């Protein structure tokens, strides 16, 4: 599996990395490359978000230090490698890699790359951290689309090892190879797709589960808490150790086929947003960011839960590193 989370890439030349967006994903991506020894230029158009970014990185690093996955010396070095930039041009100047971590809006991402491309060298790799948008569409207006690639980091990116690497229709295969090398040297686990597809691998799998989970609540089969419990204390425990296809091999493919033939016709098949999800959004209940969704999230509870999650994930990653 991966090296230590955030480990420095031995033999990898440090290159300037520009991270565009310092929010939930951006500051974590900056941490990844800062720990790997790359000088990082972190940009965000929101002065408040940018001003708090390094403090959020420091707080995240504390969990790594407590888990003994990063030394205090490396944590300090990571912070020294990260510089905040209030101007897009200064962040991009001389960068060997630009990672966009803006909100998940197609037009916004296209506009950003139109602004970024004239600011960088011809051989600078341009990467989008979209979690579902078609990569070819995000980069369709670039003058040099061969250097454009999708890099889907999972939240929290500095903790979760997996990064999906998605080529667009015109991406140069060597660009994918280079990104994979950089990610592996930074301690991540890159998963390379053969071609572009909406949602990539992870979100297609995740939202198939999400659709069925919401349907079970809407049908009155169980409360949200119980749906979450059956995942957390049931098959979810095993999923950190064994993916669905490996699990099928262990269960027996004839058994898996028999269950599919019986159960698949009964599963939710809707292709529009789940009614319970629509209702929450229409009520202004967006989850943690608004203080409530399927659960209530006062700030103290949300902060505690996030810390618990990140520290538990780090322990799981340590246990499964060599599997």
C-alpha cells in the first residue's frame, strides 16, 4: 500500500505546486505536497479563508503528530513549505503543477483554468480536483489539453490515501504517469482510470449506496441512525480491508449471483434527487455547514466528531498500510 501518510518522496525532485482554493479540500492538498517537500503556493479569493488556511493545516498536522505518523519537525517543515498568495498570478508563477480545488461548478472551473493557463509554463501540469464532473468537459477550452488531468482527492484529502487519476479525451499519457509518480512519492495511493467517466469510480459506488440508504429511510424501514449503524458496525468495517469484488470472491461468486438475481429487482432505481434529500436542502439544512441535516450539528459536536473521525482514520491507515 502507501508509504507513511505525508512521507517525503525520496528521489523525487521538489517542484513548486500551486493549490487554487484554500477551503476544505485545498488546505489539505497543500498539506500533502508541503509534507512531501514541495514548495506550495496556496491561493484563495476569500481573504478570510486564506488567512486561516495555515492554522487549519497546523491543526490537522497535530493529529498526524499524535498518531506518530509525522514528526513535529516534519510538521514545522510542512508549514514552512506553504506560502499563502492573495493573487492568482503570483501563486501560479513558476509552478510545475497546479491543482484546482474550487467549488464543484463546471463554469467556475472552466473560467479558472482559462485564467490559469496563460500564467504558467507550457509544460506545467494542470489538475482539477473535481469529484464528479467530466474531465474532458472541464478542460475543453484549454489551448493545451494534453497537460490537463483529473485528480480526485477524497475528503479529508490529507488523511484519505486514495486519489483517483482521470485522463481526459486528450490528456497525454505521460502526464498521468507523472501525476501518479508525484502522488506516490507524497505517500498517496493513486488509482488510475482507463478513461473519463462522470463520477469516476468512487462516487459512482458511493452514490449507489447513498441512493439505497435514503430510500430505506423514506420507506420507513429504518431511522437514519440505524442505516448508519448497519454500515459502521457491519459491512463497512470489512470494506477498509476488502473491496466489493475481493469480498465476492471470498463469499463465493455463485452465492453473490444468487443474491443479485433475487435482490437487484427490488433495489431503488430512481434517477432524480432523493425526496428526503431535496426536502432537507429546501429547508436550508445542508449538514454540518448549516448546523443540521439528517442530524443536528452544533459547532462543538461537529468539531469533536471531525477530530474523532480523522484520528480513527489515521489509526486504520496505519493498521492496513501493508495489506
